[in-house]
């Protein structure tokens, strides 16, 4: 067994790496999917309490809040829950597809198969086992929840997402996971079709939503780690996502 200490390969790798934190901090007021309860943290312990001088709080949240993973069980009957995804499936070569130019100012933007083919023509075929991140630029709105999860006056939802046809390409490439910097992998205007969710999660891969800081991740060449909380029967949960390069 490799000893993990000063000078070990793992310590050296992390110490030498340029680490990009791709998770938003969980905070009260975070955007949530329409109709879902928000994140809450209530201080319980008080470090100035002479009887129990400890700072601690009580948190409550719906599984799919903040930067979070969707396990296959989220939409697939018999799919894996969070605690059933092996560690090796949570790390892989990071691939970032920059879609900011194609999206422009569009709100109902769906990443198309042509967008991904254009990416591959320039950067090469997406390798098996990759963790792919879709950078739409939408995360600039994250701290204005009503601009990030848009509900129009007629009740319709709006945010960018991944089309079903483009999701099928990721299945074909046998990626480990697909992340996006919006509240949902399926765009708001087609969210309830679940086309992208069913394709990606149906292949056994995971989804990560509300990804942050993608501007700091290169198109290729980094390693991605997506580590969710390990809940038994968890359909999803807050996830620390990092890029190492
Ligand atoms: Zn989802």
C-alpha cells in the first residue's frame, strides 16, 4: 500500500496542481428548482456558551441544491444511488465545452449536437471516461436567483440546457459524467421532457448541476473530481467538484 505522507505521489500531485474549485458554497438564499425548498442553516451551538463552547449548526436542504450530483436513480428505476457510485467513477479527464459565444444572450439555449461536433473538430474526440462540463456562462446570474431560475409570467421556466441529441453523443463517448452551469441539465423550456437526464443517467453516468468557475478550467488537460455526499438511497446531493491541472 502506498503511504500517504509528505512526498507521496498524491500529496505531490495536489500540492503541485493548479486547483480550480468548481463548486458554489452552499448558502441561505441559493437558487433552487421551481417549487423546491431552499437551503437553510440555523446556528445551534454558540462558541461563547460556557457550558458547551462549540460552534455548530443545523442544516436542511433538498438533495438537489447548490452544486450537486444527480445519481442515475434520480430518473432511472433501478439506477444507482449516490452511495453505490464507486470512487473510480467520480474522477476522470476534465473536458470543458465553452458555449458562451454560441449562446450569446439566448435564454432558451439548448446545446446541440452541432455544438459538440464543432468542439471535437477543434479539440479532438471526447475520450472515454471523461467528465464533460458545459460552460454556457449562465452561472454569472447565480446570485440573482430569479434571473438564474427564470419563471415567466405565464408560468413557463427558462434557463439553458443540453438537448437530447447532444446528450446521446456523450453516451456514445462513454463519459463518466456531464456537468452544466445551470439549475438543470434539461433547459427550462423543455425541463419536464427529461430527455438529457434520461440519456445521461440511463447510461450509468452522473450529472452535476450548478457548476461554478468554469472560466478557470481549460478545454482539456485537467483532471476532474466530483465527490458527492455519500447518502444511502440518495438520488443526488451537494458535491465538491474540482479541476486539477
Ligand atoms: Zn438534474
